[in-house]
C-alpha cells in the first residue's frame, strides 16, 4: 500500500466521542502545520510534496484520495473520523468527490513552502526520473 491507515484513540461516554491525535505518538510525524478544507467545490491536491509527510483526516462528510507513487495508483475512501491516512513525501495526491458537508483536516510535518511541491504530473515524473 502507498498510504497507511492510522487508527486514533477514541474515548466514548454518554456525552459523545473524543478522538485525539498526538504528533510522534499516534502519528509518525511532528506536526508543524495544520490546515483544513471545507465547502469544497472542486478537486483539491494535484501535487506532491518534496519534503513533507502528511496525515489526512475526514472530520465530516466523505471524500476520496488517490495516491500515486510514480508506478501504482491507489484510491482511499475517507469517511471514518477515527482513522487518518498517512501520506509520505513524494507521493502525488488528488482529493475529490467531496460531499457538500465534507471537512478534510491535514496535519503536515513542515511549514508550507510552495517551492517544495511538484504542482503537475509532468513535474512530478521528471523529478522522480532525476532524483
């Protein structure tokens, strides 16, 4: 598998469910950046990060993630709030089929630097050939 499912600890009581995620404990990265997408009307992603590992979590609704490693493409259905998808650096990622209520949370191992992402499939394939 290209991506890795991570199960998060969840505590349930009469008040509801509390799910927690701790960097370097529940996930294999030290969190440097957190962002989330909501009210998504078009596909997201469409790039690969040169030095960033990420964990993608479906907070609400559903969506799909395609991961491509230069050879194999795998599709992940994102719907379980108690699981995250670990995506290592240099994996081309597409997010799509967002339901209207979808919220996608992403935990990243680096601060954002657009210069360290490969923004097209051609750029990605060229990078893999030359590195």
